[in-house]
C-alpha cells in the first residue's frame, strides 16, 4: 500500500514527522495511530497494523510525538498533556487536508492518550487500545520501580522495556493531573481493548479495568503470549487482523468492494498520486499497485512492470500445467514457477534471430511435485511452452496507441 511522508506542527511549535498509509483507491475512512511511550511511528506493530488497515480501505496517519523518531523538539520537554495536544493537532491536520479520523488507535501510553483525546475528536466513532494503562500515572509507578532518581537539574535517565531516555520532573508532575476513569465512562464510542496476560510492563489488570469502566459497545481480546511491544511479527499481524475485522462493524461497508467501472477483459492503469512512479491498476473488480524500487526514485509500494510481466507468465504456466494434469489424471500435487528477466548479448544467444545488440531473456524454473514419472515430467515441461502468455510473448504482437477520446 502507498505510504506518504507528511508533517504538521505539534503542540510545542515543532514539526512532527508522520506517515499516511493509503489504500489503493479512495479511502473509505481515516484512522489515527498513537505509538507507545518512547517508541516511534515506524516500529513493527504500528507499521504492520497501519498497512493491514490500509489494505481494508482505511487510510491511517501515524506520527512521531514531539522529540521522538524523526520529529523535531526535545522529548524531555514533553509530557502527557503535550502528547494529547499532539494527537488533537494530528486529527486537525487530517480534518483540514483529507478527512477527520473516525478511528483512533493507541498503543501503551499512546492508548491512554487516545482515550484522553477522544472527546476532542467528535468525528471518531471507534477507539482501540493496545496494552494501554488504565491510568497514565502507571508510568510514574514504572519509573519508581526502576529506582529513578532525579538529579539537581530535575532530570533523570531511565529505561523501560529496553528503551533508554531522559525525562524531567515536570513529566511526573503532569501525570498526576490526569485521570481517565471519567473519560472512559463517557467515551460514547465503540471500544476495542487488546491486552496480553503476559505483559510485564503494563499488566493485563489495566486492560480489564478499562473494559470494566467503559460502556457498551465494547470488546476485549486477550493477546495470549504476546509481549508489551508486540515484537514478534506474528503477534503484530494477529492484532492487525483482529483490529481490521472489528472495524468493519463500526465503519460500514469496509469489506464491501465498490463496483468497478472497468469491464471484464479491460485493464486500466493510472497514476495513484502517492509517488513519482506509483500506479493504480484496475482489472475488473480487482485493484493493486505497481511501482519502482527506491533505488530509482520509486516508493517500492508494489511490483515493477517487469515483475508483473513475469507474474503473468508464471501464473499462466502454473495454470496450464494444472489443467493438463487434471485432464490426463496425473498425480501432480503442486507446481511452483520461479522466473527472472535479464538482458543478454544477441551474439551469446544461439537460437535468437538477432545478431547484434541486446536480447530479452527470461529464465523459467518449474518445480513439479507429485508421483509423476520422468516421461510425464518431460511432457509437463513441453506443455509449459504452450501456455497462452508464453505463446503471446513469442508471437508477433501489434499494439495500437491513441489518445483517449479519439
């Protein structure tokens, strides 16, 4: 999915770095993601969840809080109040530039910030917390547990969940001025609470308390065996899939594909607007993206044109072998096709008609699994050369080009 770098001004007047993950077509809804304490917008859990949602038609804005990641400012000057303000300003940026977020997601202290900021985003209809404390003062308890001592300058170096950072006493003082119980009770939005019973940073009792205080509609999902930061890829993926499925109840028609105006047998390609080379491809009711790698100026959001060419040959080859095997009742269990495109000197190609310059070469390797004998395997390789796309590539092809409307 396309992911655009953007920025907006945060609570302390500094520029905050953000990414807007977009679906291929027009977004059906917008979401806002607040990352965990001292994390960044680019940690695995955040990026995986954002991309899963964008695949479901939801655009997601994820940003670095002031002083973190690629955002300007000094983290030591921030506090829970400034985090809430950063969230509200992020929602305002979405409202002004695109559309107000209807989905708010927060991880760890970001979840507490989302609960606190939800009332300032009236358009939001659904809120999600992941490993969130039921009270921001939980961070103070964590700091006390690490034996944090403030120097005469009012600063202290601390480590939580393997991350080291500097905080100031004003951060602790600000936490004491926030209580979430009333805000959770008066949330007035659908709530999904995700928490792990194995979370040693923010115990599952916090998630249980959030769920207990909140009013319906509310849902609790236990993330068995997951750690606080969702560092295992399978845990982040599971959260992304659960969250994406849950949103379909509160953000209508997310799983209903809009009818396409592209008739069967026609392919339409147009610029997506999200990158220098990023293209949106529509084939009937299907949509996907093509792009170029970052090394040549692309966003690397999809396969290259030659990747798609190889994919066409590979899929046609596999389908053709399957059809032949079924017709001949062969014990073919599985087919895999590996392809690579390159340019070779014409003089190095004994079977090529050209004698000068370069010739396109496709190397195709086919894996055949099953109880088929040697003669059947040789025959399958011969049949591979008869797939329609293979024949098209070897045949004379005429392309007519005209301007639309002619």
